[in-house]
């Protein structure tokens, strides 16, 4: 008998999604009086941080002369 390999994949809501759901519930039950920008912040703040990191990497690559590579014309 051969054992079948099973692959496990995580398909859940995640921490940021769970925090967003919690904030929305608290906002709709009037437990918090935050603006919707802050209620949805667990969604957009990680995205903004990632984009800032990519921008920093791009600036550093250009400043250090690593990108774009100049091609020699023959």
C-alpha cells in the first residue's frame, strides 16, 4: 500500500482581514467612532508599507548604479 501525499494549504482570512472585520463590527455597533479610513486601515496600511519598501529599493538601486544596466553598443 502506498501512502498518498497530502499538501496542506492555508486558506483563511488572516490577521489583517480578521482585524478589519472586528473594526467594521465595532463601527457598525457604534462601539467606536472612528472614521472609515481607520476602520479599513488593516487593509491599506500593509499595502502602503509594501509600496514604500519597493520605492525605497528602486531608489537605492538607481542611486547605487545597479539599475538600469547600460548596454555597450557594438
